C-alpha cells in the first residue's frame, strides 16, 4: 500500500506542476492546446488510474458480485429443492390421510357388522330361551292339569266305586293316564 500512496502523491504533484505551468502562459487554457508532455502525462495518469482501480476497486467489486451471484444461485436451487420436497411431502401426507380415512371407514364397517351379528345372536339366543321357557311352562302346566284331572278322576272313582283308591293305585293310574295322553299328543303332532 505504500507504493499506492507514493503513486497518488506523484500524480497529484505532476497535476499541480502542469496546472501551474499552463497558468503562466497568459493565454486562456484550451482543452486541446497543450504540449506533448502534457498529453503523455495525461495518458500515463489514465493508465495508472486504470491499474489502481483494477487492483483496488474493480476486482474486489467483481469478486463481491460473483460471490453474491453464486450465493443467490445456491439459495434459488435450495429453494427449488425445498419446494420439490414440500410437494412430495404434501402428496405423501394426502396419500396417508386417504389411507387412514379408508382404514377407519373399513374398521367402522367391521365393528358395525360385528355389533349387528352379536345383537342378532343375542336375539336368537333370547328367542330360543323364551321358546324353551314357554315349552317348559307348557309342560309344567300340562302336568299340573293332568295331576288335577287325576285327582278329580280319583275322587270320582272313589265315589263311583265306593271304596278308596290307595296311593299306589293312584300313582299307577296317573302314570298310565299321562303316558296315554303323551302318546295321543305325539301321534297327533
């Protein structure tokens, strides 16, 4: 950097010297009026200025712009990748949601079907139990009716025969009467 300061100082001194030299001639300065030395120093100063600007300003500026361009391109590609991943995730989540909804619907239908079948089985069981209870009550009522009819027949037989029928006779006659009635009922059914 010391050479840069020296170069600037030398160019400023040259410019001052040239300005002072042109001011003593007494003529009004013209843009194109000058000596070969002035033109040479102007070209040299322009070249020096270009070299200095290339080293000090343009190269760092171009490097910074290139770095910024690279950074922007990287961010754009990263954003595109993120967008593609987001679309893929969205598609996956939609598919998972549809699958879960379908599974829940199927599970609900299965549970409803099982509940219906279980209720149907319970109804069938209750109906069968009720039929058995009715049949048992019917048989008990018939047996009760036969016993009472047997008691009436026994009393009637005692009255008609004139002597008392014993318990053994009573049991035997009851069993015979019940057996005959069951046979008659089964043959009619």
